[in-house]
């Protein structure tokens, strides 16, 4: 899931600002791609839609 500027916040658990999170995302994305992982980018949708997207890609049905 790429960083999402509109919802990106720092706190005691998430210390990266948006720019650092974006840089980290790109490094990890390219590294995993070079290691032949199948990468699927989760689109920026509502929480329910994102959950359904992920569950759909792992062969599960979303729970209502």
C-alpha cells in the first residue's frame, strides 16, 4: 500500500513523515520486484473497499 498523503500522520508508532514514507515505499517496492515477488498495489479507496480488494486477491470473501 503506497503512502497516502491525505491520511498520513506521524505518532509514537509512525515516526516517518510523508516524504520519508514515500521514499521507503519506493525502495521496498523496487527491492521486492527485483526479488521476483508479485506486487499488487492496493488502490486508494474506502476502508471497506480496500479490505474487499485485499481479501479478493487472497481468495477470500469479505465478511459483512
